[in-house]
C-alpha cells in the first residue's frame, strides 16, 4: 500500500479506508452529536405528578382505615361489654350455677357427654343414623380368652337418651342353657340370675341425681328387638321384669355385636355406667382373672366383662342407698341444656352467637344466630346483586384492612364443636377478651371469650363465648365504610390508570414530534415539510409552530439551494458589462501600464465568469440528483460495459476493470472463482455521470495510457477510477470535491490538476453530490507504483451495499 | 457574403441595461453593423413597426419581467415569420435555450460571450440568412447548434 493522502476535509481518507483497506492519513467523521439530557423528562415529570396524585387517595385510604379501626374498636368494646354483662347475668342465674357444678365430682370424664342429634335416631341396631354425630366413641378393652372390647356413643334428642354400643367379641353366645343333674337336691338348682342371663349380655346402670336407680339388662336369644328387663332385685322390683319406656335392638356383626338403646332422658348429672359381659361354659372354677359361678351340677359359667362399671358394682349400687358410692365410680351424664339456651337467646341478635361451656370445655348451651338474615327494612333491603356486591366489597375491604387473622376451625358448614379447644381455654384473657379471627370457611368473626367463675369464690366454672359475624350486615357497622373504601380504591386505580395512560400518550406524542423534528433535516441540510397536528392543546400548537418553522426553513433552504443559480444569473449582466467594457477599450491607444491593469481586470472578469458558470452547473447537478431514480443493479457488469464504451470514446487509453488495489500494478493477480456479489441499489444515470467525470478527469491528467475502473465489493462498495500521475497533495485533495474551486490556491501550487480549476473542481463536486445521494462518500488517495514520482491516483466514491 | 454586405445589415438590439446596450452597440458598430438599441418591448415593437430590421438581438429578461423576451419573440414571430431573432441572455440553462428556440428564435447567445466573438455573431448572421435564402435550409438549426457549441 502506498502513501495515502488525506485531504483537508478528512472524509476522503476515512471512506477510502472503509472501501479499499488501510489508507494512511487523517480522517474525521462528520456527524451531528447528540447531547445528553440532564433534565428530567416530561414522562418522568408526569409520572411524578401521577404518583403525587395517587398520594391523595392514599391519605384518604389511611383516613378510612383509621376510621375503620376506630369503628372496629368501638364494636369490640361494645361486644366486650355485652359479653361481660351476659356473663354476669349467667353467674347470677341458679340454673347456670347448677349446670356448671355438675362435673365437680368427676372432672375430666367426658365419656358420657350426650350430643344433641339433629335428626331422629331409629332404634334398629344399625349405626347409619349415627354417622352425622360429631362425638367420638368411648372405648374400653378387656383381656381374656377371647379378648373383648366395648365402645359406645351417647346422644340425646327430645326427651330420650340414646346409646349405640358396639362389642367386639369373636364368640358371641346368645343362650347357654344349664345342664341339670336329674338327681339334684333341693339346693342344687342354678342361680336364678344365671338363668336370666345365660349368654352374652349388656347391662346399663343409671342413677338419677335424686337417687332413683335403674339396672337394666339387655340379652337376646336371637338378634332383633330386645326386651329390656331389670337386672337386679331391688325395692320390690324383681329381676327380669320389663322396664317400661326403654327400647333396644341387637344386631350381630362379623366381629361381635352392636346394641342400640333408647331410654327416657335422665337428668343432667345422673350417674351412669355400662358393661358388656361375655359368657361361656367352663368345666371348672375359673381363675382369679375372671368371674365365675357354679352353673348346674357339673359345670361352671365363666363370665368376664368390659365396661365402665362392673356388674357386681352395679348390683351393689342398686342395693345401696348411698349416692356417694356411685359418684366414686360411675360416669356423669352431660348434655346441652335447653334451659340454658333460653337464657342465652335474648342476648343473641342476628349475626351473633353465644355459647356456654363448662369448666372442661363441654358445650352446655348454644344460641346460634350467626348467619340469620337481617329483618328487611328500608336501610337493609337490597337486591341479590347488591348484597353480593356488598359481600365482594367487604371481602376486598377486609383483605386490605384486616390483615392476617388467626384461623379457627369453626364453621357453619362443618360439624358444630362440642368442646372449646384447650388452647383457647388456656388463653382466655380478661384484659383482651375480644379477638378477631377467621374460620376455615373464611368467615371473619369477632369473638369474646369470658371465663365464668363462681360468685364470691375464685373458682373457674365455665366459659362464655360470644361471637359476631363481621360479614353480617348487622354486625358490620362499617359496611358502608367498606363500600366507600373499595369504591375509593377502584376510583383511585381508575384515575391512576387514566393518568398514566394520558401521560404515556403525552409522552408518545412528544416523542413522535421530536422524532419527526429530528428527521426533518437530512444530512444534506434539506428540510422536509411537517404536517402540523390538529390537536388544540399545547403540543398541537408546538407541532403547528414547528411545521410552520420547518416550512419557512425549507423555503429558505430552497432559496439557498437556488441562490447559486440566481446569483449566476444576476452576476451575468454586470459581468457582461465589465467584460464588454474592457473589450471595447481600444488597447492601441493605451500605454503599457494601463494595458497591464486592463489585463488584470480582464483576468478577474474571466475568473469571476468561471465561478459563475461553476455555481450554475452545481445548481443543475443538485437538481438532477434530487430527481434521480434508484434501481438494484450488478455493479460489476455495469462497470465492464462502461469500460467497453469508454475504450471506444477514448481510443488513446486502455481501460480495464480491477477488483482490488493489488490489481492496479498486477492485472489479473486476484483470481476470484466466483464473482463477488456486487449488487447495489444505485441511480445508474447519476453514477454514470459521476463515472464520466472521473474518466474525463483521469484521461486529462493521466501520465500513462492505463485507466483502471476499480470496484471493491464489500461493505461499503468502492467505485473509483485510477490513473497514473503526480502525487496529489493534501491541499489539492481538499479542493477536489469543493463546490467552488479555489483558483487562487490552484495558481499558488501550480499543479496540473487545478490548472483548469473549473473543469476539475465542479466535475468532482458532482462526484461528491452523487456519492452523498447514495448515502456514500467521495474518496481520493494516491498509491505509489514503485516508480519514483509515479503514483496511482484513485478517485471515486464509496457506496453502501444493498 | 462579405463583411461589407454584413455591415449594411441593420440590427435591432433590445436590451434594458443601458451600459450593456451601449457596449454592444459600440462593438457591433465597430464591426460594421447598423445598430438600433431599444430598452423596452414597446419601443422594440414600435421600431419594428417603423422599419423591420435585418436581425433582432433580443434580451430575454426585460426589467422586472423576466420572461418579457419570450413574449416579444412570440409576438415578432407572429408578425414577421422570417425575421431572424437571436436571444441574448445571461441565462444558460438548457430549459431557457429550448424555450427560446421553440418560440421561434433562430439562435441563442449568452451575455458572457466576449465581444471578441462578434465575428461569430457575424457568422451567425451569415448562417441565418443563408438558411432563409435556402442555401442552408437543411442544416439551419443543427448548424447553429454546432456553432454555438464552439463557445
């Protein structure tokens, strides 16, 4: 690579390096710098305004939340006060004290809690109608051969008490008749009691608080209804006599049998016990582990039992008058009290619930109006849709305002709890009796738990749980507040969204206007017209003002573009006056000094005429560039055809096409099996005009006959004409593509290229115009040939690829 | 034709610029032409009405009216179809040339031409009269174009 010459304008060298490889010299890109914006963008400002606007509803929201908290605290206080008053009332009620004292003698024994059945129970020996009950069965097991176990459920409905007993026994015996000795003496008959129960039996003992006791025997010969009889002789009642009002049904199952019993509901606090007795014959007296008795002359009846009370204990209790004896061993019957519920009901309004538990947490009364609808009136009446909307709004409000709440498994849809959980009983707090929580069904409740102690005695007797449904219209005094809040939130979101959308639209409009304004002036300085916006706001005004400004600027640019043409026209007449005046002077009558001055004036007029013609030609060329038509052509083929035509026009020169700088001195040194893709989108007429000028220039100043049409495929494409000649100086290259040739400079340097300034200057300015019309650049540099003072002068243009 | 023959030719010069008009009148007079200079279209039409010149040397731009020369050419051509008309203008664009010729002008000279080329103007006279007299009818316009390109 020879020495390259960078022009004073710089772009010649840089473009040449891009097309032809490294060319030494200076280069500088001409571009419009984009200044950084330090100020806050309008979009950001609008966003800040939007956020600040959102601050107002946030403050409103905080106010509503505060108001809601106040209302909630008021409701908490009111409910606490109501619950405390109810508790005081209950403490003073004798019935309550009596019920709460029932378990004093037998704390912790909740096996005999009779759950209130919501459906009728049919005494048929099957367990299907017991499935809905929530209590768990009490289980008792006994070892033996075979082992037996007993489990039972207790329920109450109306005036009856129900028991469902299940006994697991591998060997069920309904009837074992004794083998009597034909020669037996008077005292050798079987025990009458054994004759009464000579199979597997169940015995139930019930002792009312007033001391009246019943010892019932359930025994059948075959599964089915059971004739309930007295199991013991007492107070004139003979064992085996029927017990009126009692019913039972026996049903055998694969692993034993089950018995369903109905009896008149004993008073709460009654002592009660049950036992299942397994009977079998034995050849001898049993050991100590089982109970046995002689059964006939040669056999023994071996019996062993499982249950809450032994058969013998039951018999003894029947014969004893001391109720305290039973209290030590028998269980205590508990169940919900209608009387206590009636005490609670006046305190329960729609949306509330009051429950009374004993010391052990057993449910004694439940007045539940938690989900009852409000009585319709003008203030609460509404359509289903409105109520649904209220519910949705309230849920939303609760979601935002309430936060996390403890979860309790109490729900309307699941089984009613029969006991107060131990953790809640242990956590009862006199200072903060009212808490808020949520059920598994997402019902938000406000509950007040109060410990009931005995009046005058510091002894815990029970608990009162008073609850209100926060989602119940009557319980939620803040429902309108919740609606207001949610509407505020929705309105805020909507306003915020609208504000953001508006800000975005504003930003887009400004950005679009900015983009159009930035594209209004192309790199040649031509100003495009801008259609003003029809909007009646400030941006519309700005758009219209900008459009008007651009229109004026475009007009002025057009004026400047045509200035050279007008100037040349306007200068033509005075120039002609000067020239014709000088030429009309009779030089023969002038002395030498005057002729010399006249020659100078004539020379100046000639130079001025050259400049005027150059300006005029430049104006014409710019017009033709603006109206050029661009098509996609293969440049290599196009260039080869041009070379043939140039050879015909310039027979004194040899034209050839080269694809690299190496081929300037070594034709054919570069062999390309496949021709490079030289397609480009160009204006062929313009390009041919530029090539004509370059070829004319090369032919005029070539010191050898070789003229090379150079095409370097790639990005960008390079298209140039090379000829041998003197090395170009930087000053000369700077003037090569100038629109107005500096004739003074040319005369100063005296180089051949600029001797005819009009020809070279305006012609190569055409090359620059055409290069820029193709978004390319003019290029010019010198390449040494190896012969002293002989260079390849490469002048052309770079073109972007397709 | 001889210079004497040409010198008897009468040229009507229409030029609104007095200095330029005087210079052309002086130069053409020295060259042997009888020059009558007029500064406006009306004066030109009046002069032609009095006496038809041999050639009209017509400036396109007349004062503020930049196209007045074309209008005058059209008017003269209607009244005097064989009157030789040569445009003289500072305009050099091809459009002006074509417009002038389509209006019936016989040739087109730019003002930038030197008076040294007056001899060529005389040659144009010769060519124009030759074409009107049928000597160079075939080559008329093409000849003038070729001649103009010599500048």
